[in-house]
C-alpha cells in the first residue's frame, strides 16, 4: 500500500515543483494546464462524463473478455447533493493508468487497444465533482482495495502540499490554488467509504467516486444516466468486453431503481454475428483493414496534421463493423467509436457503424476529409457491398438497409460495387409480393400500393405482370428505397402508363372468374382513385362488355354504358355500325345507395372511356364509322346515313343541332360522299329555303364555268334523288342539323394567320401584306375599309394581337368581276339571304390579347368586299327591268316606302329579303336608305343631280321630286351642313343653280310675302323649290349661315317693283332667258328693273 501511497504523494509534489520551476523560468506551464482542463476539456466534454467513465470501464477489461461488468450507482441519499459511483470488473488501476489519469492527452493505451486513447476524457469529471476519488485493487486477485486509492485535491489540500514542498513560502498555497489544476494534484485516501466497500465485496476491481458538487450536477448526472439506459442508440452495442451494465439509483428516501443493459452475441457466419442488447437484436458485420494499410493511412493523416502523435503507436489490423436491426429499421443511423457519437455524426445508411475513427475531442462528430476517416468509410462501403452480393444470407430486409445510403454518400457505395463488378440495381434485394414472398431487383420492382379494395398491389402481384414491392415493408424502408432508386436513375415509382398495365392485368384476372358486378364496380372505383388519365388506359383492355370480353377504350369499337330511353336504342344498326360498338356489362351497379353515380362511372365518363347510349353519342359513332368507310362503298354509307336519320328522328325533341353537327356525318353529293358541313342543298328540297336552293343551282349554271369555287359548291350539292325515295321535308331538317347548308356560306382563314402588332391594329393602313389566300388588291381594300371601321384601342402598340375568331371571306368573291349580269344578280340575292343568317363574325372580327380588354374591331374580308364592291342591284327609273349594280355608298334602298318613279333602287323582289337584321347589316356596310331621316343630305344631292340631268335633256321631272326635295330639307334639320347646289322653280319648271357662283337672285317665299310670291311666280325669276313657307324660311336661314348668298325673301320685294317687273315682262317677251346652268344669260345680266332689298 505504501508504494501506491508514495506515488500518489510524489505526483502532487512534482506538480508543485513544476509550478516553482515555471515560476523561476517565467513559463506558467501549470497555469496553462489548468486553463486547458477547465476551459477547454471540461466544456467540450459537457454532458459526456458518464459516457467517458463507461468507456474507461470497458477499456479496463481485457480484449478477450465478453462477460465484463460495469455498474453505475447514483446515491442521492448520501451527502448534500449525492454521490455517483462507477465500478468495473476489469483490470485494477496500473501505474501507467494512474499516470494517464493525472496527465493531459497522454493516454497509456495505443489507439488499437481501447476506446479511450486521447488521455482527456476523464477530465470531464470536473463537470460533476470538485474532488473525484479512485479506489482500486493492487492485482485482480486481491481481496481488498489495496492498490491506488486516492482523490484529487480540494482547496485545503494545497496548504499541506505547499508546506511539504516549500515551507518557507507562506504564499505558495494560494499560488498553487490559483495556478494548478486540482486534477493534477492527487491525495492518498486512507479510509474506504462504506459503499465503496460494498463494491469491493462484490468483486469489482476499481471504483470511481464522485461527490456531486451541486444540485445542478445531480440533475446532469440523472440526465446522463437516463440517456445511457433509455437512448434509442444502444450505448453497449459495440462494447464487446462488457456483458452487463447496471444503472442504479438510490433516492434520498432510500428507494432503489435498477436498469440492466445486457449484451450477448453468437456467430452466424464468418465475420457475421447476431448481437442482442436490451431493446433488440442486430446483425453485426465485420471487415478487417490490414495493419499495413492502417499504418500508411495514419501516416498520411499525420502528414496532413489530422492526427496526434499517439496514433503512431498503432499496431495490428483494424476492424470496421456495421450493425443493422434484424426486426425493425432505424429511423437514422449513427457513427460509433465504440460508443455512439453525437447526432452530428450520422451513419451514411440506416445502421450503426463502428470503426476507429479519429473523432473530434468530444467524440460527438468527425471530419470525413481526414484520410483515416475517409478510408474507414470506404471500407464500410466495401463491407456493405460484399455483404449484399449474396442477399440470401441476410435475414429480413437487412440487405436493403445496407445499400440505402444517403444521396451525399451514395457515390462511395457505388464505387465499392464497381470495384467488385456488381450492378447494384440488379441484385435481388427488394421484397416483393407473391405467394413465395420472394425478392426482385431494384431495376424491375415497383413501389406501388394502390388505393382501393379490388385494384390493389396484391391483385397486381397475383396477376403476375410486374414485381410489386411488398406492402408490408416498413414505411421508413419504402421511403429510403424510393430515394435510392431516384439517385440511381431507376424509376421505382410506376408511371401512369405502368399503372395502366397493372389495371389491364388485374382486369384480365377478374375476367377469368365468374362475373361479379359489384367487384367490377369496385375495380372502376379504384381506377378513379388512381386519377389515371385517358392516355394511360387508352390501349389497355380494362372494359368488360356484356359478353364477358375485355375491350380497350382506344379500340375501333366504341363502348356504351347501358341503353337509353331517349329513343336511340330500338332501331337495329347496320353491320358497319354494329362492329364498332359494344356495351359494358349491364349488371354493374353504377349508382350508390343515394342514387348518385359511383366514382368509377364518373371517371369513365370524364376520361371519355365509355359513352352513354344516347342519341348524340350514337350519332357520333355513326359519323366516325362513316368516315372510316371508303367513299366508294355507297350502299354501306347509305345504310349508315339512314340509321343516323332514324336515330335522330327517334331522339328527344330537345336534341341540339350542335350534337348532330359534331357527329360529322357524310352525305351523298353530286360528286360523291362528303362531310355534311361541306355540302350544300341543291334543287328539290322545297320548304321555305327552296328559293335559296334554286338560286344557288342557277348560280352554279351561270357562273360555274368562270369560277372554280362556284363549281366546287355545285359538286357538293345534295339533292333528294341522291338519297332514293325519301321524305324531303323530314330529311331536310335532319340534313340541316347535320350541317348541310343553304345558299352561299363563308369560308374562313385561321385567326393565327392574321397576327398584327398593336400599332398596326390601331392604324390598319400600316399593316403589310399577309401570307393568306387573299389577293393583294383585296387585302388593300380590306385595310382601307378597316381604317374607316369604328373601333377602340388597342391599349398596347408593340405587342401582338390576334383575331378572336377565324376570319371570313366569301367563296368566289374574287371572281365577281368575271360574272355576267345574271350571275351577279343571283350572287347578290344569295348574299342578301346570307346576311339574314350568317353569324356576326362573318362581318366583324375583334383583335384580342389577354392584357387588353378593349378588343379593337375590324371588318372581315366579307365585310370589306360588301362595303366596296358594286354588288347591290339597282333598277332604272322608267324601266324597272333594267338592272345595274352599285356599291353601298352609291346604291339606294327603300325599307318600307314605295319606290319613287324617278329613283334607282333595289328590285322589288328583294324587298322581302330585307329583314330587320339584313337592313341593320346593310346599314353597317354603308348602304343608303331613301326612307331614312339620316340620309337627308344624300337625298338632296340625289334629287339635285336628278333635276340637273333631266332639265338640259328636256326630260320631264315628276312633281313628286319637288315633294321629296321638301321632305329631304325637312329631315336635314338645322345643324347639318347644307348643299351649295339647290333646286329652283322658274314658272313651275325645275332647274339647278349653284349658290357659290355669281348669278341672278333666288327668291325664297315666306309667311309675310305671299302676295309677292304670287306675282313673282308669274315672272321668269328663280324661286327656291320649297312651297312650305315655314320650311323655306328655315332653309333660307340655313343657307345664309355660310355667308352672303343670292337669296331674297319674297317679303322684301315692293308692290311697285312687282308691277314694273310685270310690265317689262309683257313688253319684252322672250327677251329674258335663263341659261341651262340656272343663271342669267348676257342679255339679262343688267340689274333687274324692280326695287328689292337684300335680306
């Protein structure tokens, strides 16, 4: 005992002497040690005191032991804050151990000999105790603690030490307390505490006794002990030398609580064993790293300043170990250096990995860049790769855990597989469903569970189409498997196309069983839950028909659900149609108990996989059937069309025209079978549209030779004779619904071909030539009309706009100039009929852009043609059989009034075509209406021109002209700009005078000049041809507004002057004549001989 006691005292004395030597040399070595212990080591090891004592206890056992024992006892009933005891059954504290405990970073153990080889972990005891105590046997066989028994100094111990070393230095004790760490000063203990004696009697070799320094230290101790026994990271997993760890607590009231951590192992294969610790079983795999490789990498790491010099003492091979739970997967793996490192050191896969890593000082993390650590992680990858090359030798799903490395670490594992020439994606590691619960390769297995009760993963697996990952696979493993597949570029999640294949295989399996309608309903409900689109199942045989056969939605046969009561069903379809339709299994319950459509039924409809057997769907089928039949198979096409007629005839009355039109049925035309919407009615159909059909037939005869487009219309005409013995009235309605047209219908240019910048939309004349099937002249005319077309906007100038609809042009409008008079009249009449039926988009388009709500309007090519071409028929006055053609701004149209004898206007037979809609559209195109107040100025000009034309020719002018002239002035109002050419009467004869030219006076009758009016009427003077005195006075004022005129009110003329004028007229018969232009000849250019006052 004295040798151990003496060594303890010498340790203390040597530290005091070291202080004195440093004081003499000015080198405070002991102060630096104290700061390092208290400020660095203790802080870095905060919370790890129990762990460090655990690893010291483990290292105390010989390397070949497997039954070692360690016991922790927290005696809260002892002293003020309690005492922590840590006992181990290994080797007693040796001289080297003692020296290591008193030194810093100078462990007596080589790195290959144990866990604690840094020589600093024990110093963490200062976190809990101010004066740790150690009790140990001298040799294992000793019956008592007769070896090193000491404590580390408390404050009072420095007094004895100072007296012993330098009794002449009264200040030394205080200097030592300030400059020397208590963990460097050891004090012999001559008495064994009672509880230490208990451990002595139980055969433990060494006991560490920590008198807890505070209530906070007690809480820390409780927490660390609880972590030791309850952590999900097993502390004793790699403590191979220890079979039993006891964690005991004696409370202040004397209650005992004990947790035992047991460890056992058994070999199951070379370098593989099963380890059982409290909480589960693990498969532990080992791999040896040979000594030479370790020494080489240690030296490389030393050269990079990554390791301390203690590593140079490494001897022997190293070992890396991987432990994987056998029963349940880990949420997260952890790296070990025999004891678990902190959460900042996760393993690259869901396993526990142990190796002689060089960790940070506190053992919570490591740096992978240190060559030693990098090599050891590579060896771990090689261990995993080698282990799974024969996955049959691995229990459960351990193989998956070994290869599911994190994305960042996966390249290391892939390199390990490359080294042994194995393709990871082809290893049979993935558990799959099936009767034998076998395994498949990652490259072929699919992660899919299904959302239903019929279309399930088990059903797909039973159908045998694709390996499906076992649905019992733990969620964590499924997630990691998905990530691994992604990182390896493998599509583990099935695409919608894959699920479509699954569905087909399950449907095939169901079809082999006896028919179970409810099961099929559930199958389609499950498909709906998968949210598959039509593309995924279009070519998959998933539809069960009423004969038990499977059909694909994309097959040539349309599949209908049930029959209908709308009349579409009773008529038997022709063979060509029958071969293209089928019916779903009729007994499938498509409705829920609440009479709502089941999800599967909704899905089938939404994805257009089946059709209801309704009139519109049957017609659509007939249309597609007809389009698939060669146009030469006339009889087959005829039967299909007759069947379509019967379906339509028996259908509901509210069947929309659009439903029939979208079927795109074929009809027999003059040149053969064609789609209905390209055909036109010919002769023989009768009804209200019979005249239109007749006019079109006449136009084809009149213009077919000069216009290929008219000829094409003729080739596409349909006549009753083409259909055999039919009822024209019923068939006419059917064909109209199908899209066959009456008369001339516009053609259209795609809107995208007319894309213009905003600046061009706002200024049409700046738009250039477009690459469209419209001539340059027609495009120029279109832009000119567009410039006059009323519109707003656009808002933006530099961005592009596009018409909201396709742009209309008339067939054969470019051939108008080639037409003779008869063809023109027929074409014009068909246009007028079209104006009553064409949609608004035929005449006007709107340019649109998402960011502009103005929608600027432009005319179409139809509107531009109709607004400028001389297409409106006009009959000649006096000979209404003579017809000419005028443009809208030159033509006259009467809405309701009778045509005046003197006026050129539309033929009387066209009046019946002028519905309110036609009249409104004609007005939009610029046509003038004679019986419309707004055309008053144009009527004045027309009547003035009429008088000017007829008077010089000696023609008679009907009296109604004067009446119409007055009506036009009445309609003109007082705000309009009046004409400067007016009609005057000279002794009841009408003629024209230009007020802007010099000439004779023009008298205007008024209310107070009636007498003068009568007398003037008997003389050859010019009087305004308005008899209504009120109106005449109003016109006088309106004409005078623009400046002095040759107008004289009759009330301004005196009686004397009138008599003189009358006498002069008698004596100068024939002396005064009026020029044809309405003014005086040179013979009457002298001033008139009667007095007058200009007004």
